[in-house]
C-alpha cells in the first residue's frame, strides 16, 4: 500500500521510495526504506498530508505520498 492510503494516527514502515519522483529533500529528511512513518493530520480535501518520519515533521502532497510504499505496523 502507499502512504496516501494511511489514515490519521496510523503508522507504517517505508518499504520503497520512487527516487525519480520524490524530491531529494524528502529523502534527506528521512523518507527512506526501513524508517517508520506516522500520519498526524490530513487536510480537509485530503491534500496535503502531515506526517512524522523519525524525528522530522513533514507536509507532503498526495501525489508524492503515492510514490512511497509502506507496510502497516
């Protein structure tokens, strides 16, 4: 499943990141396979998604969240 399918307060482990579409800045901030991600908040129209990866808090667009595959914890 991809990150955009996680609901608020769900956690997952990143298993794949499409490095061609995900900006290097997000990868440097911890969006790497093996790291845990938690959805903290979802905007009313489902875009953007506010997440916590390790100790970084990020807001990402839904189209980028579709490029990150996760496994539910």
